[in-house]
C-alpha cells in the first residue's frame, strides 16, 4: 500500500496534514493568549511561544517522515511490519537473525521519535497486535456485532449516551451527530464484546482519539480491544476499578524509587498522587496532554506496552521537581501538574525525560509490583464494600 513509488505522494500528504500555525496579528505580543486548532481539530489555548514550539515540533515531524520514507526505499516497503520485527521484546529473542535484530532496534528508535501521522493508523494497527486480533474472527465481525446490538438498552448504553456530548465538546467532528454516532457504535459494540468491562467513563476519550487517528470505526474498535485485552491491566475498567487502584499504588512506589525527593516531600504534605494520576491512567493522557503529545506517547505505548504510561507519568513530576519541592499546599501541587501537562506542546521534551532521566523499567518489574499490590487493594475494596453494605442495612432499619 505504501511502496517506494508512492513516497512522494505520501510526503505531500504528510505535509498537508501538518499546517504551519499562524497566530493573528493582534497576538504577536508576549503573554497574549491565542487560540488555534491543532492537527486533530482540537482548539488549544496558548501564547505565541507555544505556537512557535508547535511549529518547531511539526517541522521535526516532517523530517521524521523523510526518515521513514528513506528507510522504505532502502529496506523495502513495509519493512517494519515483518512478524519477527513486531515481536515485543524482540531483542531478547537470540534466535532472530542479525538483520531482524537491527531492524527491531531501528523501529524502536523510530517509534520513540514519532510515527508520521499518515503512517500512524497502519503502524499502530500492526505493532499493537490489533491486526492479529482482528484476523482471528470473521471479516464481518464488527458490522455483525453493531447490527446485533442496535437498539438494545443496558446500563452501559445509558451511560455512554450520557457521556457522548461531554466527550471533547466543541470538536468539529466528534461533537456532531455523525461523530457521536460513530463513537457510540464503537463503545456500545465493545460493551457487548466484553460484558465484564462493559463501559467505564474514560473509555469515551480513548475511543474518540482512536477514531480520529484510525479513520474507521472498525479499526478504532480493534485498537480499543487490543488495549483493554492485551496491554492494560485487566481490571482497570471493571466496576470497582481495582486495576486502576493497583496502578496508582505501583506508580506511588515507582515515584519513590525514581524521584525520592519529590515522593518524600509529597508524602510529608499528605498529597496522594492518585489526585492527578488516576485520570492519566484511565484516559491514557488523552484529557491531560495536548493531543499531538498524547499521540506521541501512544506511539510508544502501542509498541512497548503499558510501562510507557509510568514513564510518562513519572516524567511529568520529574520535569517540575524544583517547583514541586517548594510547594506547601496540596492545591499548589495540583496546579503545577495540571498546568505542566496541559502546556506540554513539545512531546520530545516529555519523552526525553521519560526515557533518559527516569531510567529503565521492564514490563516484568512492573508486573511484579502489581502482584505485590493486588492483595492490599482487594482487601481495601472489600472493606469499603462491607462498610457500604453496613450503611445500607442501617438505613433500612431506621
């Protein structure tokens, strides 16, 4: 589909998707807030410096695109979609050929530097395992599923309908009847595919961003499926959110290991990292970071796995270490983290800290941390449930 002969067309398409942002003449002064649309149609507020940063980032994206096309010319079309290269942890497979190992190293480096927007749907679909997952069912699976559940009413569909107009309100496509209908079909379809998950608030933002990138409902559906079934903690989106509670405890432990001064200071203040990090892990940063930065995090997430979420979360704290150490109020910490995340227009700044200053974290290490935290979380949730049931019984008897 994207052979050597099409590189010039692809480059032109890529460039057409990355416009130069031009603030209005009235905004060419320092500290004046301007509004502009990013590549995916979201309205962003910033100053002229932010616009300049985004333009620099987009120029890097163009240059990165040229690297991808050049590699296709030298290694062959779709070289990065070969099965042996797509193996997560391929570097540990000593039986792989040297050429495959070299390509795996190259792909990892390329993905961390960013996948060109025009290639993102295809690369994500392959490296994430979504294509493999889709291949295990009949070709008409998604259309049959959406037709079969059309008109059905469940607690999940009711909540989805409630959340649709609140999902990125004001977006030029998502916040339209057409956008709402597409998002609804993806979310409702998945709620019937996996009744244990059903629907959980947060998935609407993830699915919406997947729709914008993948272009088709069916591809967005399979990307959502591979996220929930293969990449993220199984119970992150179930009724009691036990998996999300586990992730918060793991993140707290990692913060103490990787950023001990910050962790100690926040603990002395009585600050719970879950106040800011819960949304990060439920929405995969889609509500917290600018969309173009979020998608750079997702580039790596779909290739390297959920450990990337911890890298990014730790990096946000690390980037503001000095400011955080000077805080005395919980509200000040929240303001610093909130402002920092929403103004992270340069994804390279975030990812450089995430992978070069945080240090190595393996998937196995994080899995061990999860197993360590699970018993305490389940005991806490069980105690909470008992307390709620006791209150209900007391209420009935009064």
